[in-house]
C-alpha cells in the first residue's frame, strides 16, 4: 500500500515538473510571437532574477509582510466562515437571510470593494479587510454544505448524550466536515494570496510583495515580476501543504505512543 502511494506521489511530482516546463515554454512562445523580450523575457532571465531575489535579504522582508497578511486573513476568514456556515446549515432562515450578502461578496468586482474600503479605513488595513470579506463566502459555503451532508443518524447520537456545545462542535461536526474544510482551505490560500498581493499593489503597502511588483512594473523590470510570481507560487504550495504536514506529524506521533 505504501509503495503504491509513493509511486502515486512520484507521478504527481513528475507531472508537476512537466507543468512547470510547459509554463516556461508558453512564456517563451509568447515572447517570440509578440516579439517583445521586455514584457516576455526568456526563462533563463526569469530564473536568473528569481535566484537573485532569493539571495537578497530584503526579499524575505517582503515575503514576511505578505505572509503575515495571509495568516491574519486566513484566521479571520476561517473563524467567520465556520460561524456563518454553521448558522446557515442549522437555520434555513439564516441561510436565506445571508444569501444576498454572500452573492454580493462573491460577485462584486474586487477593485470596487477595495475602493470602498480605502474610503472607510486606513490603507494598511485594506489588504486584511478586503481579502477576508472575499474569502468568507468561500469558506462558509463549504462549512454549510459539509454540515448539511452530515448523516442525520450521527447527529441524533450526540443529541442523546447532551445538547450542542463547543466539545460537540470540535469533536463531531468539524471532523465530519473535514473534507469540505480542507478543500475550502486549499482554494482559499491561493485566492487569498492573490487578493492580498493585489490589494497591496493598489494601496502601496510598504515592504510587501505587492509593492515590489508595482516597483518592478514601474521600472520595466518584467523579469522580476515573473520571479515574484514564482515566489508566490512556492508560497501557495507551502501553505497549502501545511494541513497534510500537520496531519502526518500527528499520525506519526500517535503511532509512536
């Protein structure tokens, strides 16, 4: 069984590497078709810029600023999404009442939301507030769907032992909704990072990846823009893999005990 899983992971890794090569080939092709090496620099130039940025200490300051925003946004949107999703799952009235708000948050153009928030609050709060508002519907919808999919017989079992409380939520509902939460988390991380970098770009957040991308575009350093994009891809992959890493560590710890 373990060998089969290892082979599957190796195939996924090989496919992922092929995808990266395909992406590089598309950028090279776009540069030749467009005939503009400034906007579409070659893959060697992008890799050279990537390794230069990785070796620069200031790059990690930019990454840390954006990662702090991402962690704060994921924490806030997860908490709000779970609360709202559970309320929507428990009550049809709440689900119908909040449906227009959720549709608005999913449909409103991001630039409109960012401009409104820029007027209402300080610029340094815009990446946090705007990104959280966009991610809450994504998580709450997954929580609501997960709650509605729970076997009613399992719900009846815990009701025989006592009323709904925090212990039941953490030991019954959330484990049964784990698949939905995991998928919502993976989707939210990628989207959250894109939203945060975009809002950082718009409000010129100091020492952030969004600000770095703005500066690179201002000085026509497009190879740096692609290099920052590579850094963001690796960040998403790392943060998305955290649940699996934590789960594997917990399983190993339980097996040792």
